[in-house]
C-alpha cells in the first residue's frame, strides 16, 4: 500500500514538473514573440507574401488588357500609348520615354491596382487588400519586354485626359431623332436636349431632305445617324473602319452611300 502511495506521489510530481516546464516554455516563447514584434514593428506577417503574389497576378491581368489594346489599335507613338493606357481603370502611367516603337522604342512604367487575396484551406478569405503594383514595359525598337512587380518610382503620374463615352446613348439618340424628324434645326435641338458630355464631338449636316448626324467620343467610339421622313437610322462603324486613315466619323459619311455598310 505504501508503495502504491509512493507511485502516485511520484506521478503527481512528474505532472507538476511537466506543467511548470510547459508554462515556462510558453511564457518564454510568448515573451520572445513580443520582443520580435517590438523589433520589427508588428509589420511582418508570414501570410503577406501570398496576398502580394495574388495582387501581382491580378494587376498583371490588367496589364495584359492594356497591351492587347495597344496591339488591337495598332499604336506605335509614345503619346498614344500613354493615352490608351490611361483609359483603363486602376492604371496610371508613372513614366514614359522614347518617341516611336520602331525608331527609338518606347518605355513605360505603369502603376496598377492589384487586389490580393489569401484563401484558407476551407475556402474562406483569410486576408485581402489592394496593392499598387508597378510594371516596366519596353516596346521596341526590336523586341517588346516586360518586367513585373518592380519598385514603383516616386514621380507623380503622367496626366491623361479620360475619353468620354457613348455607352447608353444609342437608344436615347434614336428616340430624340425620331421625334425631331428630317428638320436640321429640330435635329440639332434634339441632340442638345440629350445633354451629352461636352467632350463628345457633334456634327450635323443636311442634304436633299436627309439629315446626317455624327457623334464621336474617341477614335473607335462613333455613332452615325441619318434622319428622313421615314424615321431615323443609327449605325456604329466597325473598329477596322474607324482606324486612323480609314473612315471618318462625320455627318457627311452619314449622308453618303457608305452609311451602314461593313467591309467584306
């Protein structure tokens, strides 16, 4: 019996020692963690890297769209690259050098908002935030290259005027022209009544009982219309037709035989 009591007492002592050692270890680790946090200002989070990589990937997709638009619009001049890039949401041009793609080459530094997300094993969002990610784009003179996630320059963004838009104007314009009829003064008054963005260029002309209308917001954003005694017709020329050196967006085109005809 005495031996049994001794074994129990020994076990209790062992448990107490383990508890004391464990408590001391926890206290030490907790204190060490506090010291490290003090030294690094609580700024280090091991999960931050995955959030950043996610933000870079998101921003890179936006840069892909910028570059696609460069190629789609056949751009080659530095100022055109800057203007085009600046039209994209979440994209700013921080620096530009060079003049043309095939002569000097053009270098751009873009600052893009990337949304970073860390997803847990259960599919839940652990952390998310927006980050400013910078990219260096070299266009010509021989090869096009791109560097992702570079250090962002401290310069202010290059000023870029945002283009107006004709989105949502088509139906409103057609209704206004139908009501105006083929009277040039009435057509002009109807367009004024739409209260369009002043940056949208308006052109109206009349010939042989037909009124031609052209609204242009940007190079590839154009609505042509013609109004006769039978009503109003609207037409949006294709991207190819509106390319530089091709069809102009004018009332004269609206009155011509080219109206409503797409290239074969």
